[in-house]
């Protein structure tokens, strides 16, 4: 915790003028001296740590390392072994880091695109599964073509395809397909980062043009036919000499390589959609802020 020279507000009576410094305490878990304060009106005592989002945490030391590990393909159970702590501690920290990452990423993108909105973007869907192949998910990802920053991700449930469609219907009933509303939600959230006259690129998909048009009526939407995948890229990187959608395909390949639950042929699959979204939030913040490359 950085010591802060700003006047503190009393958490009980919300006034600033009669708050005085009141010594320190030593926080053992990360060996830091924390300033205490006292309110002269209601005599409430508080400290710099009272306002910290990491309040009540006992193992702050490895929050940052854990963020990098979770964005580098390490599972929560493996992280518990590496940090010699209980898996539940990691689970709690995962929730905390996801929440923080979402807030920080939003702030970061807002400050970056406040004056210069992104003029070239690419988007695509990444197909993954919810525990079984009979329950596929589609993760829509929008990236800034120049910097490769991820402008947003959103997960939709889609119906099983191919020969699995019949089996899925029999076993789990009709699966809700909310791909279109989820894409609208995503484009709406990214509107403030993208220039109204931007060039938006994607592959050919029957409902993409309509979605782009709704949110960016002045933008140019270019769609490219999909190429054959190269094996090394696990489906995202294409065998073409020049892939016009290289940027988004590369980002999606990176997501697959670095988020353990998106690995292909894995046993640690996503069990709950919201947990996958949290993991995506952690990755996007770590990537956008330059902590990982
Ligand atoms: Zn007070």
C-alpha cells in the first residue's frame, strides 16, 4: 500500500477536516508499515488499508505473480502447489483478481482511447466447450489491429453442430443460442473505444454485417473468406501465405495457449461460463497493460 498524502475521509461520518494521523501498524503478511488515522469527531479509527480492495487478505505477496500465472496457462490447482497454499485460497484470489482486472482494464482502455479512438479493428469467434463437446460456447473477441489490444470479449452459448447436434438434443434438450444478443452486448460495450468511421474486419458469417451496421453505421465492414488452419496454430493460425485476419487469429491462438481452460484436448474444461469470463478478464488486463506479451 502506497502512503497517501491526500486528506482521508472518515468512513463513519464522511468528513475530511478533522481527521488526524494516529501512528502506524506493521502488517506482517507483506512487511509493510501502514498509516493509521483517527476521526476527531466520532473518534473512529481507520488506516490506509481500510480502503484497499485487498482488505483482509493474508497472502498479498503473491497476488501479482498469480495474475501472471493465471494468464500463462497455469491451472488454479497447479498455482496452489507452486505457492504452497490451499486451493481455496487460489480460488478466492481468482475471484479477486478477476474483479480487479475487469475494473483496471476498463480504466486502461478508457484512458487509452479517450482522445484517439481505434480506427482499425478485427473480430472473430473462438469456439470452446462447456464441460462437454455437446455444449459448445462461442467467445467473441474484438481487437485493435494496430496494437493487438483486446477491446472486449463475450461468451455465448451455441447449439452443438455436426453429428453431435442430435446427441446433444437427446441428452441435454434444446440448447439456447444467445450468440446474436451477446454480440450486440459486446459491440455496445466497445463502442466508446472504436471510431465511428473505423475499418472493421472479420471473416464471413451471415449475421456479422447486420451487427456491425447496428453499432457502427458509418464504419466500413470488410469480410474475408476463412483459410485452412495450420496445425501449430490449433485452428486459429491459417496456412495462407498472407492471412488478412492474422491479428485476431493470433490473439485467439494466444488465448488458447495461455488460458488453460481453452486448451484443446484438455481435461480442465470450463464448468461454468462466468468463470471462463473471469479468466478472460484476467488475461485481457494482463495483456493490454503489457504485463505479458
Ligand atoms: Zn468520523
